[in-house]
C-alpha cells in the first residue's frame, strides 16, 4: 500500500488518544486553560461521570472573536512566546481543544471585556462559527457525548461513579496550587463541592479543605532551598499515614505532577519512619528555574525531567528528614481521636489502628540499658536511670492487678514533654501525666525505636562489638536461607553478629551484638532470613540494607510487652524518648505514644 497523508480529522483523533484519556483528562485541560487566562472563579459541571456532559466556565480574560477559530486548530497557542526553555503557563502545546473537538461535541463561548460574546461549535472535527451568543464574561466550554466519534474508547472507561470521582480528584489536585481561585464542582452525578478562595499566604487552609482538617493538625511546614531550587509545603507526621500514595501532592512551578522521581524521594525521606505498605501524606511545591526542568515530556504534562535529578532528590529527602528530626517529640492526633471515639456513647468502632507488622516472638531475656540518661527527681529521692532488670532490688514480681501503680509522690509532670510515669497497665503500656494531658506509651515500640537509633548511630560510626559465645550455636535453616545469610556475613559482622557456614543448610553463630545482651540467636537468624527473602533483588543500597537489619535486631533487643517495669525504668524510658529524634514512632512506623488532652477527657464526662 502506498504512503498516504492522513486526513486532519484522523490526525486529531490520534492526538486525542494521548491527551484525552478519560473525562478527568478533559477537565484537567480546560481548568488549566482557565487558570492561564487569569480566572479567579472556575465552575465545573458534569453529568454521567463526564461522559454525557462537561461544562467549564471561568471569569478569565476571554478570547477575541477573530482568534476563536485559531483556538480550535492544532498547535495554535498564545503561551509559547518564550519558547520551550521558558514555559510559565500550565498549557502550551495547543492540542487540547482540537483533540477534544475531534472526539466529542464541543461548544466554545467567550467574551472579552468591552466586546460582545461569540461562540464556535465543533462536531466530529468540523467547525462552525463564530456567531453571536449570550455570555456575561470570560469563557465557557461545553463538551457533550465524549468519545462519540470513537465509540471503541467508551468500553475502556469505568463506571459513571468512578469517572466522577476521578474528575473530583483532578480538580482538588489543581486547586491545592491555586488557593486564591474559587472552585465550584457540581452536577447530577455528584454532590456539590465548593473550595472557597483564600489568601495565598494561607495555603494551609486550602490544604485542609482538600485533604482534611486533620492534615493541618498533623503536618509540619517545609521551607528549604538548595542551589536555586526552593521546596515549600507540608510533610505529614510519620504516624499520620494512608493506605495509598493518592494523598501525596507534588507541584513543579505550580504544575501538578505525578513524577516517579519525586514520589521515590518521598518514600526515601520517610524510610524507616513509616509502617510497611503505608504511605505518608504531604504537599510539596518545587520552584525551579524553567530552564532547569523539561515539562515537554508527555502530552498529558504530568511528567517532568530535571536537569539535575540528584539535586532535587537530595533536597526533598534532606528537607523532610531534617524536619522530622527537628520537630521534636510529637505524635499524630489520629490515635487520640480514635481512642476518644471508642469511649463516646454510640461509637461504632469505625476507627481502626494501622495494620501491625509481623510480630517477632523472641524469647524473654534480660536487656541492657542504652546508657545512663538523666534521672527524674521525685521528692528527695533520685532514681537511677536506665532500663536494666539487673539493678539491685529487682524482684521480678507478678502483680495481681492489670495496672501496676507506680506509687511515686508528686513528680514535676509539667517539666517534661512526656511528663512523669504514674502506672504500668497490662505490663505493656506506661501511663504518664503531664501538666495538661495523659500520655500512654507502648513500652516495646518506644524502646525498639531507641535501640534502633542507637544501633544506627553506632553502626555508621564504627563496627559494633560482638559478645563471643562460649559455646557456638548451630542454627538449621533451608539451603536458600543459609546462602542468603552467608553472603551477608560481612554485613552482619558489622552489627556484631558473627556467623559462619556450617554444612549445606546451617549457620554457626559465634557471637551476638554486645549491646543487645542475651538474644535468641536461632529466632533472630530466622527473622533475618525471612526479611532477606522479602527484599531479595530489590537493589537497595548498602546503607538501606544495614538499616533494615538494624530494625530487625532492634526488635529482638527491646523490652518486651508483658514485662513489669520499675518506676525509675519507666521514667528513664520517657526521658530517653524525649532526647532521641523520631521516637514518636517505632522503626516499623507505629506510634509509640498517644496523648489525651485533659480538656478532651473532661468533655467525655460532660464537664465541658
């Protein structure tokens, strides 16, 4: 068959396959055009999930009558005066309107201030107009019967409800970057949504409206700069997370993007602070010189390429990690809200804690203190700090009640962020009192984070000392597990875990980390083998693998739930938590404490 030139209508339909994937894509293109036109109020109306109707109206500058036809032709745009090296608008390709018109019935009405309104109609790629019409000002674009010209595309669309939700998400994502613009979303297929305009200096108000009021309570402000690239926004606390990455919003020069590099940097920034298979909530705004970023990567304009991707990744990871270290001891309000909800009459129990990681069943063992931290004064007595069962006077008694009272005289609860220990409940939770709140601490999760941080700090400074065993212990594994651990023997030796191959499917343990005291070597090796199987082939760098091993060891070397703690040990645990950055979550990402304000407790009893 000879080479032929394709007709313009077919060319437009081919281009539409890249630009117009679903109704949400149409809304995105039209809303971006409205914002480029300087709109301060945008109204979106849909029907049938956007398949039957999409109408976008704005109060922007409008399109002159003599340019209406050009606006509907391919590669005709007013946004490329600076060329591809200086793109300062959301749209620039000149493809959206002709692509939409080639697969749907499109009506374009526009009015420039001081001039009459006119309209253009596109049906199956054929234009008619312009002709006079009625319009108060700005521009209104109406799209009906999407994909009527290519019905095969309709079968790839989801249900009307799913398409309507996708439209809502697109509008919310764009609205985050333009708080000064009022967005109204309505239609017969949805409940009305109004995002009122707010001052640009109060972006957190728009973020709260889009993501939820709890985000504002559990997010920390970001403001960092490196080599001309500025990062602003908010990063959610590690204990404030979601089941998917849909609540991660990234913007480059105001453009919403779903860039894999930025999303990877976010995952790396939270690292060991986040529960496995959970995702942080954050809003990041990157301001980059347009010459250092390429937005002309894909017709949908959701991907970008940075001239120096390592610089951008380093900025994101470093800023978030530094923020988490500097924010001090702070826990998410979700735990307190959920706990209070369980106490309220008629509670349905809809709140659920995040899924717990696979439990470790290490044998009970005495453990060693991290170090001698500051003691908490109680009356005239000064208790020795540390978390050791080997201190003199420990009787190892089994209390008959589920709550073990501390029995301390009045302690300066208000002098410390986590207050003073008052009791141990269920031999698993430490109850402390501050000046205006009640704090419940998960003793195992808290001490696990402290041991983990101590392991990391010691490891990256030097190899950890090993406690050599008088009688080496042989651990039987599968041949594949033995191969994996034997290959990592040098890495394990840096932690003080000395192993060597013993037969085809066994390992001999000659030494264990001295700082962990007595450990169940057999169970520790089995857990390390299981963790290695999950991460096999991941290509993780050495430091990440070392931190992963440290997290597993920390769990084995931490105070277990079910162990009675003395008052001085509980207070020493609280003081160490206050001193160690990131101790608001354990190394699995679970919260280590929940704080209940006394005012909230008083409300439960009707005292407020």
